[in-house]
C-alpha cells in the first residue's frame, strides 16, 4: 500500500517512524499525486491485507498527532 506525505522534508523521519513500528517502508512514486511524495509501506507481521491497512491507519493517526498538518494519507 502507499501513503502520500505532503511534506517531502519529513520523508526520512517518516520512514524511520514506520520502520520502528516494524514496517517495511521506502519512498516510491504515485503518478496521480504530483504534490508530496509517496511511501510504499508493508506490514510483514500482519495476518492479512485488512489488518495491515488498519495498522498503517493507526500509525498515520499517531504520526499526525505528533506532526500536525503533515498531510499523511493512505492511498490504496
């Protein structure tokens, strides 16, 4: 799945945040979203795709609580 981060200057910090949560994260490209950057995220310990999406959604809520207005959005 992909997450769009509107502030590219926070990319390395965001990747570190996800990796500390035991996610596999790397900067990628999503053509439909020219503004910001896309981060490809995988949750290896998730039982299925639904659990992975729920975990990433929770991580994004924590991220946005710590970085208000950072614009992190789950894309797919």
